[in-house]
């Protein structure tokens, strides 16, 4: 290994903004099963499907309407 590396000609990663952050979230089992079945039908990982759904909600500024009974 070298004692010194020259990074003066390096460039920023163009994909850095698209990197994902790992989070822990608690979901109901039936919700997970719903997305797993849907993802299986679409032939994609269920976590990617959940991410796409949440991204769509965020981009369209969907508002959740809660009604407590």
C-alpha cells in the first residue's frame, strides 16, 4: 500500500444522490405479505416495490387521511 494517494484528479460519483439509506421500519405482517405477493407478480424484490410506492407517494404529495373511530 502506498503512503500517499493523489485524489486531485478525482471526480464526484454521479450516482451519489441515488444511493439508498438503510432504515428499520415496523410493518404489519399482512402488509408485508401483500407487497411480497404483488412483487412476485411483478417479478421484482418486495423492498424495491415498497420503495417505488413510497417514492410515488412522496413525489405526488399524497396526503394521508386518517379517521379515528
